[in-house]
C-alpha cells in the first residue's frame, strides 16, 4: 500500500507542463536537451521540475528517444598503462568536463585481446550507448568503421595508420617533433638520437617523421630506437642507444615517460644532463617540471584534446552539422634545464 501511494504521488510530465505554463512537448524537449526551446521556457520548466521533484522515467525515455545518455570511452591499452600514464588521466578529465553540462554519463572500457574486442563490439553496437570515443588505437583497427556502419557516432583521439575515420582529434605531432629536433640542432647538438613510439600508431609515425624532417634538412644522420610510450621502454631504448652510439649528445623521446626513463639510464652511465646529453620529451606532463633536471618537452594539451573529442561527439549525437570533423591542435616547446 505504501509503495502504491508513492507511485501515485510521483509527479508526471503533464503536471510539470501545467506548473511551467507550457506544453508537454516543450517539457520533453527540455528534458532531452533539445536546443529548440527558448531560454524563458527552459527556465520555467527547470523551475517546475525542481519545485515538483520530478524525475524522468529513464527506461520509457530511452524507448521513445532511442537515447541512453551514455557515452563510452574505449582505451586500447592495459589497465596498468591506463592508470600509470598521465596522458590518459588528462584525456578523461577533458572529456568529463565537456560532458558535465550535457547530462551524458561516461563509461570507460578497456580492450586488448580479440575476445575482449569482440565482446565490446557486440555491446557497443547493441544500442547500449549513444556514441563512442576511442583513443590509443593500434594499426588497422576495424572497430571504428564497424561502429559507424552500425549507426554509432564515433570520434577518435589520434588517427592510426590505415584508417580514415569520420571524425578525430589530434595534435600536430610531426611539427612538434620537428621543432624539438631543430632546437637541439640550433644548440649545436650533432649526434641526436630518437626514442620513437610504436609504428602502428599515428602518433608514433608522425613524431618519428618530424625528427627525421629536421635531421634531413640539416644533413645529419639519424639514430633511432623504439619504445611503447612507457617509462620502462625508455630505459631499454636508451641503453640500446648508448651501446650503438656512446658519443650521442642529445635524445628526443616521443613522450615524457620514455624521456624520463632515458634520463635514468644516462645518469647511471655517468653522463651529465644537459652538458653531455640533452634530453627533450613530448607531452609536458605533470612529472616533466619535477624531473632532475626539469625536462624540456613539447607541450600538448591532452585535456583540450579530450574536450574537443567530446564536443565533436555531442554534436554528432544531437544530429548537428559538424563543419570541422577533424581537429588538429597546435604544440609548442617548453624549455627547461634538460636541454
């Protein structure tokens, strides 16, 4: 009996409309986030909702609107990488800040193995989410195309080689790497090594290309080792570079964690940074200014990248015309003591 009374006392959409002095359709549009409502009507509806304590019936709303109010962020990395590397925290903060005003909820999904990907694809294409954000994709990943083919709006963070996504956000990785290498050349460094990222990722390919652009223009030889953007891979790559070229006088690493790993190896080998070997990273992470010495690095705003990804996805979910489906953000060099 108590439950029945509570159910009967629950405010209805019609009661909200009557209190606000508008039609039922206007209330529905306000609840669904439609832009086709005047500011005055929206304020009246929101006030009526607050006064009556109205709570939308989410299940019924989903059946009518085909909306779940949920957006998935898919990270194609391990849980350890997700929580160890500051890049992902910045992306998530940026996405969350943009979604806050929309009422959309963020669902985080990790997938690495083929079985995990198959389960995730089945879930994402089964009308459980309104849109998908993907980051850290490797190689010719089929998931973005499958999502778009299933009618699920999708935005990528970075663009892997071999893909032509409908929409993605990236930074000007090639230019940033070129600027870093050119700076080392201007400072008189002549044996500049690079610790490149994975070559099945667009960011890895572009940053290596920028390093090579600068060296080719200066007529200087290249010296490259490869990592996976983790600090431990920077340690391994720096040790390899020291074996190959003990006379190297600079290192450009394709991200800050690998640069920090390289600095550990160089210092253990008795080399002074930057006197003997200058080091530059890429990202401008929170750890960069705390390194010893503080790390010179290429700044990229990962939070802004996350915000732009979310902005594009929200527009596509709402059916708005997107005039800039590809956003490339600028980078700049942040000078500190390591170079």
